[in-house]
C-alpha cells in the first residue's frame, strides 16, 4: 500500500490551492492509500472553523464538506 502526504501552505489567500490538498487526500482514500494531511504556514488557519467555512476553491465542493470526508476517513491532519 502506498503512503501519501497531502500538503497545503494556503488558506484564504488561495482557496483553490488550499482545497486541492483535501481533494487529494480524499482521492487517495478512495484509491486505498494510506494518507495524511499537513497544514503548513497560512494553511494552519484552516483548522479554525470560521476560516474553513469561508473557503471554496474553484471547481471543488466547499471546504467544510471536504473536511467532513477527511474526518470520516480518519485521515490524520498535522498542523
């Protein structure tokens, strides 16, 4: 089984890039990979509920929906 670490360094400063890491983690789960998510720098603000609620990357579901999937998949999130 492959291991994947999805990393983002963005939050509200680039909502599409910050959302992409969560989409990557969810896709890895669906492919049966062991996955973790790292929020570095600005991305650490995504751990705040009010900030996460304001993030919606272009072409992706709103971030709170993706966070729910990450939590449901027991993906470790490192801040």
